[in-house]
């Protein structure tokens, strides 16, 4: 694969980027591709690591991969935060470098994806504890688009379904970016769900040649062109990989919000110009959470497209700074509790 365009993001202290392949599921294969953005002593790649103020576990969107955030996530170490992300099962390098990629591309479900997210959270907790002390560094779960829907669903699944309470307790807050709670679908989502159910019943391994809605991703035309050229952004995926986001996302808004832990803070950020996932669903989810007294924050960005972290110029930095300011607030709130724990 050749070098693909990524918007430059200039920061004074970019920290260090680490890549690895990992046997995340203990299946005997170094299958999962991981990336980490880590703060360092002088902010430069070659210096010693320093304890992050918090760690963010990032879950990417549909038909993309974590490497697309190589530059924008430098903003997090610049402010003292760590980010760890992975290419999900069936996506990115986890899919592309699989011994049999044709049998894995987009072949997944919410249950399997949430299992991997749980394993990533547990791995991050273990590594942070070993390096900086037990429960010293809080973990926040962040997801974009499909990953945002998964993050919302992670804490709203019915009892006995999805992540364990022990894993959810490891997370100190959630950060959603243009979450896939509902989408601007060519046909009504309910009808689409019925059609997909029929397809899965008859030909479960059928794949759909979905072209990426690349013109609607960002107002930066170079970003859209890069998606079209990026072999890791191929969206020729199995129907099975689309069924859960299409059917479970709306349930998060109308039913799942009742199960959101009231003590778990959440920030939802969404651009009003998003032609992929629905801004209105994010707002409705936020309002439903607030009606229950949850610690919820909503940030709306006028005219921003679906991939606000890849918008032109400083717009992307403004979007990222919304999360960083929120993280600063969360860390400050936790400071007395952390000090008491150390004492």
C-alpha cells in the first residue's frame, strides 16, 4: 500500500505513536492491529513516556481503520492523554492482513464487536496498572460512527446481553462522534432490516458492494479521494456486518437509554451537515438521557460533515478540542477521589 493523504495536524508535543499486532482473542494468531498515541517527557517521539492524565480506547467506524487518525490523535498526547485504538475484526489491517481476508471482511456482529472492545479495555487497564499503578489512570471509551453506535450500545444492552458489569465498571466515561444510531438510508431502515433478515436467512454469506459515501464524509475533497483509493476502506462487506448497526442503533435511542448508568458521564458530538448518520438521533438520545438525570453533554457543530475529525483546516482541531476540554473537566472532577485513593 502506498502513502495515502492524511490531513496534517501541527501540535507542539505530538508524543509517540506505537503500532503492534496482537493476539487479542487468545486464538493463537497475531491478528489484531493496534495503534497507541502516548505522551512523552518532552512531547517528542524519542523521549521517555510519562503517565497520561487519562487513556482513551477508540473504536473506529464502518469501512475504515484506526490508521486514518494518525495525525489528528496527536492532539491527545499534546494535552497529556493517551489514545489506544484497534482495527476491528473484519476491518482495516486486521482484515487485510488476515490469511484469508475474503472470509472475514465485515463478517461480524455487535456481540463479537463488543467482545473485542471488552478485551481492548481489559488490555488497556492491565497495561496502565502495570506501568503507572492500579487504577491510577482512568479509561474513557470513544467511538466514531459505527464505533459510536457500539459505544452507546456497550452500556445499554439488556441484562445478560453484551459486556459484563465488571468490564463496564472499568470505563469512567463515554465519547461519541457522529454515532450510528440511525442513518440516512436509501430506503426506510425498518424495511431495510426486514430485507436483510430475509437475505441472512436464505444466503447468510452474501456480500453487498457498498461504495463509500465518500463525498459526504468531509468537506476536504482530499480526504474523500483518499477514502476512494485506500484499500483498507473497502466496503464490499457481508450483510451480517450491517444488520446489527441498522437494527440495534435505533433501539438505543428509544429503549436502551433507560439502561444508561446515571453515574457514567457521556459527551456526544455531531455535525449538522452530516449526510451519513442522523444528527437528530444523537440529539434525541441526549435528550432522553438528560430526562433521566444522566451526566450528558451534547456539542453540535454547524455544517460539519460526518467525519468532523477530518474536516478542512482548523475545523478538525476545534472538534477534537471539544473532547479534550470535556476530558479536562472529567479529570478535574476526579482529582479529589484520586487523591483520596492515593492517600
